[in-house]
C-alpha cells in the first residue's frame, strides 16, 4: 500500500478503492439481536448457575478440613511428646 493511502486513511478521508473501514468494523461486530438467546438462557439460570454447578465438586472437603484441624489441635495440646528431652544426634528413635 502506498504511504499516501495510509496517511489518507489515518486522517479519515475516503479511500479511493471505496472500502470503508468503519462500515466493515460495524458489520463484523457482535450482533445486536441473538435469536438463540432465549433458547440458551436455561443454561445459566436456576440449578445451572455457576455457583450451583461447582457447589458439589468437592464433597466432604469442609468436613475433612474441620476434622483434620481438630485432630491437629488435639495432638498439639493433649498428646505426650515421646522424644521430649532426648538428644537429636545420639540415634535414639
């Protein structure tokens, strides 16, 4: 493309070929009316919302997390440390 055509197009003047970039962008954009919008609406409502689709993806994770935290707290506060007071380098296990 010649530099004069590039400069003319950048200033907004009509292209000598008759091609209008603004009309092309408007025609290639998203459609203003989607005839299938109503038919696809069920996919994103009610039990098919994003929250409801992923709600049951990890069943039992909450219960397992609470139980594990409880076990860690029990072990920390109530269980005796078997190696308390022993030297670490002497090979006692």
